[in-house]
């Protein structure tokens, strides 16, 4: 791909040089100025195309390096002396489905910890982490924009929340989805349908 880009760059450069050469004899006339401008545009396009070709080659090299770093290194493969012989693997006892399910349940949820109030890492937060979070309260979200529509005023904040000043009061919604749900419910209450 980069070779084609470089070839296009060379063609544009040659066209620009030819246009510049042709404009030398005609320069005082409007045709000469047109040739000179076309030559300048072609040369600029050649430079930009060349830069794109260089960028494509660098991206290709970077992709090749990434692919090489992801593939396992020859030293990562265990030598044959460390792998168990096939006889040992075949002679190993096979756990029943019930035994494997019980061992999996024990590994996933230890009995001494209750699942209530456990954070995502599986541990309760430390006292220091709780104190730090209480000492440094979160700053209020910044206002992104405000607008008015249909007699109501709206404020949109950076965290995605919305504050709407409607005819029946001011409401704060956590997201645009909650706001739309409120509008649909309000419309349904205002226009009840009989079935």
C-alpha cells in the first residue's frame, strides 16, 4: 500500500514540475498564472501524499512489532522434560461433576466472607480508604450546556446528568435515558388510554 502512495506522490511531483516549467514562458499571461498555481497545488499534494506514505510505513512497522510482542517467545514454551508423560495424565483420577462443582463453589465464594458490601475486587474496603473518600468529597459535575425548549429550561452536566425545570417542578435525572423515561411516563399520565 505504501508503495502505491509513494508512486502517486512521485507522479504528482512530476506533474507539478511540468506545470511549473510550462508556466515560465506564459507567466505574464493569465494562462501562465493558472499553470503556476496548478503546479504549486500539485507539489503540495505530492508532499502531503509522501507524508501519508511515510505514516503508513511507520504504522505497518508498529503493527509488526505489536504482533511480535504478542506471540509467545521461544523461551516461553516448557521443555519436554517438564511436561508430564502421557501415562501420568491418563492415569490421573477424573473428578466427577459434583466434585468439580463443589471445588469451584469453594474457590469462588469462601465461607468465612459474606457477599454483602464486598466491592468488585472481592474485599471490603479498608478503614483508611473509607476515611480518604470521606475527607475528599467528589466535586459537583461541571455544567456542559443549557437550553430552553417548550417553556422548560434544561441543564446538562459533564457526568451525563440532566436538571430540568418543568412546569410541575425542577427534576434531576441521572441520564438522558431516565429523563426520556420520565417524559414518556408524564405523557402517559396526562393522556390515559382506555382499553
